[in-house]
């Protein structure tokens, strides 16, 4: 199964700054997801995106977060005003026919 | 609220033995359950999916069972090898809903 690509691989930002994480999805897939994993903790669902609209979002995905597909191809996760606790790995995924998740390599976000 | 537990944070096993990892859940009736492997600094990699109406699934040296009465899945790696050392995650899902991941079990296969 082809993998999504994510950029950057590592982002360091100061608290209060905005960050944009990018994902290049696999063509012919309609469902995409963002997950995060704080170091040493479990993978947590953030948001699912179907046919260019948010399908479902978790409690973590508050007003500070947004997702877009600005040019119809790349898929972005924006955090408006980062907090220290936003430091984590952020994964973009797409789902297979059986709803299995295929994870991208992730972006490590470090908020200082 | 939904809760997923995996038997232990870490499991050490001797090479060649069968590793058995457990995933227990409460307050949930998933349509399917999945197992993933995660290596340090990498994203999880999908291994196996088992549906609620299936008792057992196999793939090479891997075997998964799913008991919806006990609310438990067992994940077996037979003839384990040092290369199998990783963290293994279970994830529960339902059609049209997001996935809930367990905390993972870190498996170390000792040569």
C-alpha cells in the first residue's frame, strides 16, 4: 500500500506561534485522518476528512485546530496558537478497503 | 467511556518462543479490531484486521483471535525473532467512526 508523505519531518516552534503541517495524500482515496502521539503515550485520533469535508473530530480538535485541502491535493493541519502540550508526533493517514489505517512518516512538532 | 488495555507495558521473550499479547476493552462494541506494529520514531504499520464475526485470523507467523463475549483479542507471534521487537498496538473501530488505539505493549525478543 503506498504511503502518504508528510512535511516537514520536524518542526520547532515557539509557544503561541501558528504551525502548518502538510500531508500529500494518496490519489483515489477519499478518507484521510490526522492522529497525534505525545511521546510515550498512545495514538490519539484528531480528525477525519472525507470528500474535502470534516467527517468527525475528537475533543482534542478544538478551535485551535483546523484542516484544509487548499489546492485540492495537499492536506494541511493548522494549529493556530501552539501550546507546550501540542508537542507530539502528528500522523496523516488514509484508510484501506477494510478501514485499516496507513500511516505517513509523521511530523515531529516541538513547541518551546 | 471507552477503555482499552493491553496486557503489559513491556514483554520479554526468548527467541523461538511464541509471544502472546492481550488487548482488553470495555464500554465498546467494535465492528472490528486491528493490530499494528510501531518502531521507535516511526508511524504504526498495519498488520492484521479481524471482524466481530470472525474468531481467528492468520498471516504468516501472526495469529489474532477476537472474543466479543470476553471483550478481548489475543495476538500471537510464533517462532519469534529479535526483528519482531517493537511496540504492538491494538485499535478498535466501527464503521463510519474513528479508531481508538490502545497504549501498546513493548515486545523484546531476546537472542
